[in-house]
């Protein structure tokens, strides 16, 4: 399990000649890091008496962000395993016309499944946007740069996950599926840029 590796071990495995972890797993890790950083800011806010008025709210956020963080950690391995079905489908027998038809159908189904994993990682990462703005406004100001690094990881997670979706879409013949998936990604990326740009500007202004 990739999630069980040490940081050094994960980095070493990424740089090896093994195809996994690759960009998809690293994108899931970036999402987990984004959730963890935002969760840390919420926890630091709860810890400080200065922010006692928002302790209950921040405690709730910390718990929700922990759940997302753990789910993204699971996505590291979900992504690395997502292409296994495609590889297995290509190994199906193709001696008869019936076998060829089954093999072709299965390959297409598995490509869709492989695309759906990073798609869901990217879309799920959008949930983190709801917390970042509140943490900038109400969270511990000493940790505002951690919100910023969280946002940068968030942007990486979404765009990186979608790269892995797109490379699978190239092998999918279902035009409606491809069009719908591309639309979802375009809308998600537009939202990410629209929301993160002003938030990062606020952070930059606060630390200049």
C-alpha cells in the first residue's frame, strides 16, 4: 500500500521505474496535503484563546477536514490501482468474434472506470474551497500562509487529477461520456481559478 510508505519511501518509489505511484497518486497526495494544512489552521485556531468566539465553528471544520484528508489518502492507492482493470481487459482472449466483442466492450468499460477515479478526486477537492476563505477571514492569522500553501496544493490536485482523466479519455469511444466528463472538468477548473485567485491575493497582501 502506497499510503503506508514513509515520505522518503514514497518519493523513492515515485522516482523508480515502477509506473505507480504516478501523477494521479501524487495529485491525490496533494489533495490530502491541502486538507491537512487547512485542518491544521482550524486546529491552531481552536487552540488559541484569542479566537475563542469561533472555537466551536473551527472544531467542526477540523473534524470535517480530517475526514476529507483520510479519504484523499485512500485515493493515493485507488488511483494507482485504477488502471489494473484496463491491463487485465487487454489480456482477455480474442480468438473468436464473440471473444473479441467481449474484450472490446470490457476494455471500454475499464477505461471509463480508470477515468472516473481521478475525476472524482479532482471534483472532491473542490470541497476544500469552502473552508479556505473562512480560515483566511476567521482563522489563526499566524497560519495564514499555511492556508496559502493548502490552496496551491489544491490547485495542483485538481489539475493533476484531470490530466490523468484526459489521458484515459483519448481511448474512450463513447462521445457522450467524453463530452460530459470534459464539461465537468472545465467547470471545475474555472471555479478553482475564480475562487483561489482572490484568496491568494488576500494572503499575499497580508504577508507583504
